[in-house]
């Protein structure tokens, strides 16, 4: 069995955390250590952490955040500490503190981790009508986006039971996001970092309708989707600039001859590209990447030519086309290029070299 440590982020836990730790001590596959990260819990919960310390087990440690920073921040704190003091571990197992994950489920995931090299193992729940509505809703949203953006079918994107390879955990420390979007990004960026995702079915346990979960469906779903939404907004703004300048240029020349159309196209595309580059670099991708202007310029030129040729090609394939046909074809072509462009800009042009992701 590979060596591993256990990480449990906790915010205002109750006695279920004590029960979980006692079960881990007696029933889990042998582990190096357990680290509980208190993510700024209130005073009423501090007795729980004190009880954990009073177990006097040299393998169990508690680390505190002075204030609530978010689950992602708690996980990153834990990764940093465990990697620093456990040099011989192969992976880190994360569990939620609310009793949703059994030790048996952890052991099953560890066995899957042992059988798969360089794999991120997810303990996935089976979603039925008995699952709380907000949990179903949040999971459907994020599962669809992972499939859409990363082309990976993941049945449970919100599971907190994960076995993470040590090398990937080291990279995760530098990922953006300190709340629930961090766990989502961990899945999105797995393939980019050559990490295979393995699903291990586990029992589905919800206590009191999952009231102890701190996942806020609207707010946290928006934060998870934020980068893609900002990219879409940037593209829409650039599209409007393109169309507006194109029409203004046509009006200035007051004719529709080929020369005027070409001038209008070049002027509008260049200005919209400047707007798009500025927004993507400074707002969407947080000034990440090196030599981004050259890379973006190359992508812009290639994308412009592909758009033109594909629009013309597919327009010619359509019988009895009208003056509106090229515009409709162009919308479809450019939407496909928009999706491809997002991945290229995220994973190549504006990729943060230090993070190896985002």
C-alpha cells in the first residue's frame, strides 16, 4: 500500500468529527498522519478541536486559520504542511468533517489509488431522488461544465473524498481560488497536468438534509463558473466593438464596395482584438503567462483566417443560400472557435508558468 496522510478541512464541526477521527485511528489503512485544518471556526466549536488534541496521538495534528478563508484555502494550507513534514508520502486523502465519508469508503479509494499510478481518485456518490435538491443542482451544474470545458465525464464533482497524488497536491498549492471553486479547478486542470481521474463508488450519506454543508449553491456555483463567464463577457464586448466599428467605417466611406468592406473588416477586427486581449489578460486570466501579446496575435490571425475560410466553405455547401446565409454560418463557426480559443488562451497563452494551470 502506498504511503499517505489524511487532511480534513473543518468549519464549525461537531461530535461527528471526533467519531470520524476515532474510526480512522482504528479502521483506516495505516497512515502517516492526520491533519485537521480549522478554517476559522467560531468559539463554540473550539472545544471539538481541544478534544482532538487531548487524544494525545502523535500522528494527529490541528492547524488553525485565524479567520474563515474558505475550503480551498484550508486544503492548500493542509497540502503545504503535510508535504513539508511528510516527505515519504505518495498521496494525500481529503475527507469532509461532517460524517458523510466512512472509513470503509476511504479504504476503497486508497486501494484504487494503490492500483493506479499518478491518479486522482474520487469517491463518487450515487445521486438519486433522495439526495437533497441543492446538492443535485450544484453537482449537475459543475458536472456539465467539466464535460463541456475539460471533456471529462465526472459523475460527482463536489465529492470531498479524494486521494490526490503528492506531486499534484504540490501544484495545487499555487492554484487560484480559496473557496469551493478550488476543488472544481482541481478537476478541470487534472488532464492539463497529466493526472488521470479514477472514480470509486462510495455510499451516499447525507445527514439532516446536508445542512452542515457550507456550499452555497448560487454564490459558489457562480464563483466556479466565474472565469468562463468572464471570458464569454469579454468575447461579447469585443464582438460588439467589432460590429459597431465595422458599421461606422462603412457609414464613413458611404459605400459597400469590396475595398471599403475589407478596410472596415481590418479596422474593426484590430480594434476589437486590442479590447479582447486587454480584457482577457487583465480581467479573465489575471495577467498570467509570458510573451502573451505575440501568442495572442498569432492566435488572432489564425482564428481570423480559419473563420473566413470555414464560413465561405460551409456557405457554399448550403443550396439556395441567401445574403443572410454567410452571417448565420459565421455565427456557428465563430461559436465553435470561441470554445477552442478559450482553452488555448487558458492553457497556453495566459497560462501561469508557476502554477502549471489556469
